[in-house]
């Protein structure tokens, strides 16, 4: 099938309005150590005069976890993540290595960080039993986060989310191809997960790929632009499998504009695809982890490939939607990524130092480290021992960030761009800025880090 490079507009010059920006992130997994990091950064206010518990000032520390990427999510029109966990306040919830649960404070922190939509159709949706599916949706509703992929009934699980932004109706549909060996219940009125099983689980209750493609076709007809959020692929594989690649292209041919994948916990390539009717489509096979505790003992070693750190590589994917003329259909505009690395101080932290796990923007990190190194280099020689120690630590951090950025960007084929970590202007006038001389609307550009 043809996969020409995706045609982009320059990042600093947006497309003809109306223009809507979407930002997608990967898997949010509340491993035990992630919860510990939140707890150790929790801040509380004063105890109320009437007594009772002191109020949390930062959603029980979860604001800290999502803090480094919150400004990017907030300035997007719609921020979208994969919620790889139930959300319940059940104090007796059983959790272990592959059985997850997160407190409702995490949902409120996600909302505060700018997340508008989450996919809940994934293999961990049932980790806290069917009752956990229902409670999760209740907490998301209370936080103002829209959701798709699970529901209190079969029909509800397959119900898409529609978000209206500046006259553009954007749809999201979520489903999983894995359910950890489970099947949906026989009773269609019981809690369900939107499920399109692989052949190994073909007898489990779900849709076939052909039925899912028709679901995409029907949903695409109900909105101006449809994004399908799919939990698929092989864990820790660096490339998609052929079956999913054909499935993703079929969904684009059925009317979706973009497919955004999760589950492998490592990054997989982005792919441009021209549909049979000539539309430009996008498949991001896996955005990797966004918040997780995997590969926590990774240490960069010069000259080594560094694949043991791949589970900490991530990205935020920026996708612009544009309607060239009021009477024309919505199409993909510019597509770009922001490289992300999951900060994790499991190794080398001081005895009393708080546990820290956060997704950080690598280009922002590189800028800060280089600036600090330049400041230290400007000091008169000889440097004292403390300054030399700081300089060595920063040089090591710089080498790690540069190496991880390089590994992340290997997932971008020619024609895809790296976004500046500077936030886009949201004023309408910025959408009308003319392209620089020599650059037309179909030219790809690469921003410097």
C-alpha cells in the first residue's frame, strides 16, 4: 500500500482557520513506585477550623507527576491520553505488578493538567473487576474528562466521544485487541470493554476486525474528523505487526483521519497513508509509556545502543486539523512530535531524597542543562570541588538526554517534524500568518532543538 511522506505546513505558521490542535500522549500506568512518587510530593493545606483532614493542595501529589507536560496539554484544544488503569477509591483494591488501580485524585490531576479525553479501552480495564469499570467512569465524569472504550453496557462501551471546537466536531473511538485473557460478559447490559480480539482469543466476545471497520465508518459519518485510539500490537516490539498495519489502513479508508496506538510500552514508528479516496491519513502505532516505572535502573553508557531504556522513551504527538474552505471536509494539517523522556531517580538518589517519576520534554531539558553548563564554564578557574561535581553530573545528564532524543526520533520517517517546545500562540491572528518566502503549504520543516 502507498505510504508517501505526510504533507505538512511549517510549525510556526498554522493552517487556514478553523484550525484545531490535538495533543496525544501514551500510557499512564500507576505502578506502585509512581504512586509513591505522588505521595512523597503531596502538599496539604491547613486543617479546617471545624476539624477533619487537611485539604490537598496538589491532588495528593499527582500534579507534580504530570507537571512538566501540563502546559503543552493545556494549550492544546484537546489533550488525549491512554488511561491504563481503573480509577477507584476502594481501600481494599488488590494491586500488584500487573494489576493496577489509581486514586480519584489522579483523575482530577489529569483534568488539571489539561487532559480532555482518555481512552479506557485497554487490557487493564477490568483490573478492578466490572464494578471498577463503572467507578472509573464515574470519577472521570466528576473530573470533567471525556472517555471512550468502556461502559456500563455493551453499547455504552462502543459509544464514541464527540468534542466541538470552533465549529469542528472531532470524534474519538477507543477499543482494545487484548483483554488479559478475559472475555466480555454474555449480558449486553453488564459492564463491557470495547474489544476486537486477535485470533488467539477469537472465541471471546467482541467485534471482528470487519465489524470494527464498519463501526469506524458509521462513527466517521457522525463527525467532521475521527481519531481511533487502539490498544494493539506486541509488547516491547519496536515495529507493528503486519495484521495491525493492514487493519489501521482499513480504518483510515473507512473514514478515520488518524489512528493512535498504545500497548507495546515502547515507541513504534509513525506512518503516513494516502487513502483510496485520496485523503491523507496518519497511523502512530505506539506512543510508548508516558508515566510508568519501567526501565528504572537504566543508565546511559556511551557507545552502547541503550535499548534497555526504551520503555522510558515517549513522545507527545501534535496533530492539527484544518478545514481549508467552509464547504470542504476537515483534513490533517501539520503533524509534529515533542520528544519525551520519563525521569526516574530510582538510581543514585540521596537516602532521604523523594522518589521522582515524571515525563519531561527532552528539548526543554537540553536547553536548561546547556545553559547551566555555560554558566559554570564562565566561572574563573580553578573550579571548586562542588562545582566540578555539578558540572560532571550535568554533562552526564546532557549525554543521556541527547542519546534518548536520538533514539526517539528514529521513529519519524522523512516528512515528519520535531516541534519546538515553546508553546504555540493561541491568538487567531497567529493562524493567519503568511508562510515565509519559498515555503508553500505542503512543505515539511524540521525545527531545531
